[in-house]
C-alpha cells in the first residue's frame, strides 16, 4: 500500500494490461482483498485499488461529484497507461465518468458492477439527509465496525475483525468513527444515459442475481451488454471473487 496523488492506493501485479478496481460508496480499496490470489493466477498485468476521496485513507473533497471522484483517480495514471476499469456501485459510475473525453486517461473498457441506475425522490432525499448528519463517534471498535459494515453493505459478508474493516475506521483519543466522510452521500444519482453516450470505451454492466439495488430489466433498457452473476448479491465481488472475475474474461 502507498500514497500516490494523495489517494491511498493498493497495487500489485506485472505490466500490461492495467486493471483499476474501484470500490463502492462507504467502502475502501480493501474490499478487493479476496481478489489478490485470483488476480495472481488469472490477470497477467498490473492492478490498482485506491480508496476513493472521502473514504479510507484518502483525503476528503470540498464537494462530492462524479467528476471530482474521477479527477482524483485520473491523477494515478501516466501517459501510455491503458486501463481496464472494474468498478462497484459508485466505483462503476466513477469508471464511466473517467472514460469520458473530460479526462486524459486511455480507458480500454469499463465494467460497472452493481450500479443503482434508477432512483426515487425519497431515496435521494434520504441520501442528502445522511450527508448532513454530524460525525458519529463510538466508544469501541466493535461498535464502529458494526456501523461500517452496515454503511458499506458488507454486513454478513466480512467479520468485524477482518483486517479490511480497519481501513474503514479511525481511532482518536480512545473513540472510534468511520473513515468515510458522510458528505459523500450527497453525490446523487448518475445520469446513466449521458455517461454511456459519453464513454470512449466499451461498457459492460453487471449485477448479482440477488442484488436489490437494480434489476435485469433496468440494465437491459440502457442498451449495453449486461451480465448477471448467478446466486450473488449487491457486493458480488466480495461474495465470490472466483465467480466475479469472469467479468474480466474479454480483457486478459
């Protein structure tokens, strides 16, 4: 792990192709920990797994927008890098944004896993309310870890003592809080039609069969290739790296 362009980044692998792994809202790059062995066996190139701004060990943004997230990630790359993006939920939207002409990154493909494409006014209002909530402090790591697992959608998938949970927590003066900046909830809903039309790279959308955040019908309406991973939920990449890595089959 290292700090580059002010983001906390985990990295590994060889040379090309370069795989960018982007986590979802509330999580950190450590949610990809289960992938390292699978990638060593099945991915020939390099990989990067940053903490997005306002998450984990990465700094906050003054205001959270998809362009702001993408601009921070774009600083990780050098001219000549050719990038395949696999992004979960928020990370998938950031990947689509990165593939637009607004950013000088040679994105070769974007795979968006678990993106919530349809939002109600009630859901958006609830997200804005969460963004305005003051920081919650907890008397113990266990309490903070339970909150982190709920916010990131990882409850039941990772135990509270998993090392990946530590990246989502901050201890200060004997008290604990989430590392995530709650203001990131204000990022809002993506304009999927605009993002897909503006992508310079081919896009595949994917979902776990049991993901309550989206449906096969919603993805089909967007007019790009879509994949459903059988038996998996919203955090399919955490539930089964072995099943989810098939999303990279065309690029390795």
